[in-house]
């Protein structure tokens, strides 16, 4: 078992910098998710840790050992890829045992490890089958099992669920989370899906353009995003943003979007006060814009009116795509509301949940 450290790591491909000055510490037994849009550098970071990409600059440590020049096979890691890379001519048992056989592990030990992993993953009855006789979810379990038998210090997973259908992904997420709890080993997981990241990780590392934007718990990423990118990337539907001006009037502060204005809560005045008279970006999550009729009575509400552009019923919630003058936004409202496209609806914003960002730096105002 071991933690992982990236110490000022860079990866360059010619003039292009794929990973820029990545510095993080991942604790032993922690489950950390690397998340970001395609091409952001998350898989490259994982591949450098695995030894599949050379490090241009900096150091990577597994435990206390610098592994920059250590071959992949000697790094005490196991990796699960997006493509399961199973040998089609081998049985499930032989696929899982293959790496151990190459290391000349005793036959009895191979049998123990394969059977233990198959028991954990619920694939004992599949050990004699070939990959072509397996479903996508079963192949995914075999690929994970092949990693488990290595008994590595660190598990690396590069979008292992992306080939599964939506229903299977939900159950597979839960299986991997339970597996982490059972094995008590360090897991590093790469995905572009922020729902996977939020539901699985102890901490989440958000990357954009090769630069670490924020690493934090799912709760803190959601409630206290460092900047506009993190605020917009984490959460579904994404946070609404409004170009605004912060106005001070007789000791009060208001955020004016040009189409509506809302007061700043008393406890936030001291934080936002330095921006009075300046342009800001207002951020409000869709779940904090309620229908006035069914809004929770406990919220600190500011009323607005908007026109309904699109209605999406998801069964348990209703998504409204709205226009409010020159501004557009998304709201998640009570399903008892029955608006029609083109109609006006009365809404309230929970002002305690507002976020303000500096439009020049894009950092949160705190």
C-alpha cells in the first residue's frame, strides 16, 4: 500500500504542454478522481504515473520511491483501461492469471488470487468462458479482476466504464466504490463524467488545459468552487452565469444583471463589499432557482420572472430552460408546476446560495 505524489510534473509534446506543473499528494488508501473535458491532460497524468509516458520535468513518487525511471512492471501498480484489452483466445481464468504466470508466481498462489478476485467480483461461474461469451459488464469485471490479482500498491483506472450502457454504469460505479472499501488500496480513477467523479471520489482533481484547477472533496467542489470553470463543470445541469454589476445603495448591496436584481445576504456583504460598483459574474445553480408557488418556505428568496423556452420532465424533477430579457438560465422546479412553452413563470432565487466571480481572473470572490 502506498500514497502517490506528483511534484511539479510537466509533460510536453514538442511545443504543446499537456500537463503543466502538476503538484498533488494522494494519501495511502485514498480514492482520487481525475476529471475534466477531453484533452485536458488527465489521462496523460495517469499514464505518466503508470510509466507509459515519459515525464518531461518534475518527479512522481509511489510511496517514498521516485519512479521516473522505473519500468512500468516494477512500479507496483495495476491499470484498467477503457478498452478492456482481454485476450480473446484465453478463458477468463487465464486472462486474470496471465500476468502472474509471466512473473512465475507459484501455481497454487495464482489459483488462490484468481479465485479470491472472482469471488469479490461475482464472476466465479464465468472463469471457463472466453471473452466473446461475456457481456460488456462482465468483461469490465474481468478487466478489474486482472488488476486485483496483482495485489498492487496503487490501482489506476482510465475511464473503465465508458463502454457500458447508462444503467450498467450506475451499478458498476457502486461495485468499484465497494471494491475500494474492501481492498483498502489507493485508487486513482480518470473520467470525463462529473457524475462518476462526484459519486466515487474521496477527493476530485479538476483539470483544464493541463492545469490543476482545484482538488477537494465533492462537497467542497460543489459548494465552494475556486473559479468559473470548476463551478460550471461540477453539477448537472451546469451552474447559471449572469454578467452583472454589484451596486451599493444606502448600506445594502445588490447584484444587477440588467434584467433583474437581487440583494446580497447580510452575512455576505463584508465579503463582497470591495466589489461594490464593479462588474461581477453571478453564479446560481439550477436547483437554487425555485418556482415561487412551491419554493421551500425556509429559503431567503428574491423574486424574478422569466419566460419558458423549453420544458424537460425527468420524472422526479422538472427542468425549465428560461429567458429573462437578455439572460437565459436553467431552473429545476417542482414537478407539480405545469408551465407551457412561451408562458411566463414566477420564480425565486435562494440568495444564500449565490456565487460571485471576478470577470477578469474568473476566480471566486470570497
